[in-house]
């Protein structure tokens, strides 16, 4: 059986692991927001997302997307979510690292 002090000793470690995971997820979302934006635009449809006048289809099958303002708007949800995860990770890590150590009674 686990003692109560043993479980209490693991909580900060688990919280720190959760903070690191949350931070890595947020960083990944921020870094990959451009690729996620392209995936979302292709899923919705280029013409629908950017306007038909801003999409040029070439003979070799390539697609030119020429509306950077709209593309940035499609990136913002991923950036916002990534920043929210980074803030949550920082708050959780600071809370774990600045928690005063309680003396064990026993």
C-alpha cells in the first residue's frame, strides 16, 4: 500500500510533467500553425476560404494562394490555442515550483 506522503510527493512531479506536455503542445501548435492553416484551407476548399479571385490553378496541378491577409486569419485560431496552452503551462509550472514545501507530520 502506498503511504499518504508517497502520493503527495508525486503530485508536484505529475503536475510538472503535465506543464511540460502542455507547453510542448502549445509550442507545436504555434510552430505548425502555418501548416495547419493550409490543411484547414484545403479541407474547407481554397475558393471558399480565400475567394475564387485569389486562387490560381496551374496546368501541372499546383495551386497558388494569393490572399495572405485571409491566410493569416485562418492561422489565428491555431496561434491563439497554442498561446493559451503556453500560458497554462507557465502558470502550472510556476504554481508547482513556488509551492511552499509542507512539513510532513507523522
